[in-house]
C-alpha cells in the first residue's frame, strides 16, 4: 500500500510539472491576426522575454526559460504565396525562441540572428495558427522585441 501511495504521489507531481510546460494548447498571452502581405514589411511586437519553466525540465533538448502560455498566438493567413516566414527576436539579454507552426511542427533557436538573439526561418510556410514563446537562456527576464517578416 505504501508503494502504491508513493507511486500515485509521484505520478501527480510529474503531471503538475508537465502541465506547466509550454504547450500549444495554452491560450496565447497576446493574440492577433495578420497576413503574409502584412508581414511583407517587418512587424514588431514588444514582449518580456523569459519565464519560470526550464525547457530542459520539460523534456526539450535545449536550454532556456519560458512561460507556460505562448507569448504570442497569431492567426496568419495568405502565407502560401511566400517562400519564407522569418521570426526573430531582438532582446536586451540572451534570448531564445520557441515556435509551434501551423502544421504542428516545433522549432527552437538560440543565437541564430547573432549577438545572443534567435532567428527561425520557416520555408514554404502554411497559413494557420503560430504559437510563439520568447524566452531567455538564463533565468532572468528582459525586454525584447519579436519581429516577423515574409519573403
């Protein structure tokens, strides 16, 4: 009986940690609608980068800290006529970027844009919902700007 209770407690504790991890099912902190045509000119969005959820503790093979909910949840239409959707972050600290695209694929980047800023290029993007987390490499929070642009 004692082993059964210990196993049940461990299962509940693990489920609590997993529930706090980033998930596309969580509603975005900021939501919006845009089109591929709108993103032909870069659009910028302010955000506080970072959070209390360690990506490594959530089963990711990447270092970084984010919040559970996406920082941004965008419905983006009309992307099929563009070769590329570029998502990048300009932060005042070492930032990371986590994206769940319209087809359910996950992408992560740290420092791809240089100077401790991430960049993700999505080739032949599909219209739909994009969930975006702007995190930090360390546990600190900092001001950042998310930028999206089509090519």
